[in-house]
C-alpha cells in the first residue's frame, strides 16, 4: 500500500476520532501522524498545450465541451457526464453541480461567459427531449486519440482538473477560494496534490533585481 493511500486512511481515522471525542464516546489524547511523502510533480497544461488539445477536439463536439467544462470549472469527469441541461443557467453564467464523490453541492457554480456561450451552441444542436448534456458515455479510445494528436499522449482527463486548480493559483487566486471551487476537505490537498506553482515560483524569482546587482 502506498504512503499517499495510507495517509488518506490516517486522515479519515483522525476525523473519526475527533467525531468520537465530540460525542464523548472517547476520552484521552490519541495522536495520529501522517507518513512523510515524496513530493510528486503536478501534471498541468500550459497555454500552448491547452490550445493544441482544443485543436485536436474540433471534430469531436462532445469531447470538446467536456474538456471546456473540465478546464473552466475543475469538475471531475463523472460529474461532468452527469450534468443535465437544466443545470445550466444561461442568464447568470453558472451551473448547478453535485459531486458524486463527496456529495457536496454548489447551486450556482460560476462559469466564464465564453464557456456558457459554447455550451449554448452545443445544447442547441441536441435533441429537444434530451435531458443530459452528453448523451454518449466518455470514450477512452477517443480521448487517447485526441491526446496523441495533440502531442500529449500521457495526459489523463483528471489532469485537466489539476490544470484548472494550478491556473487559479498562478493567477493569484487564494487557496481558500480555490479549495471552495475544488470542493476539497483541506487546503493541504489543494496545494500539495492539485496545484502546480512552478510558474509562480519562476515569476517570483524573475522579479529579483539581478540585473542591477551585476
């Protein structure tokens, strides 16, 4: 069993212990400590890679709109597939979402107007009686073909969620706001597992007046 998996179980155990203490089922001072993990690089796309990915999805409207939603909202693939047309509020540029994994709901998740416009065009092409935004299931074969054409053969769809999170951080959005949009239980998960801050670090270092020193 990997250390990240063990740490996840340890965090769940800690939550259960705190619940027991809160309900007076447990007394004493039990201490839980997570295992040290090696830092793993977060896979996220840069602007050029995002453009290549969108170009590769042009002939697949359903997949293109899935990618749009993932990059613009950070939603998981399963939550995107379960979205209904009625969940989209075209007037307020928002979407009502429910996480199948955490069961958390966001009645009015903000979405960029440009994305809503693309979704509107896509929805207009669907059957009148269609309830869900996407009638067909996610095609892994088609996804692999798209990634290969975009020169991103090792890309996972979940990496689009990480890209969304990373782009927020790189554009100065606070961890608290990012955590809320990602529906994470802790800021540590947001920062450590989903956020690639390498470009932020590079920008910070480049602000040093090295030229003046030399």
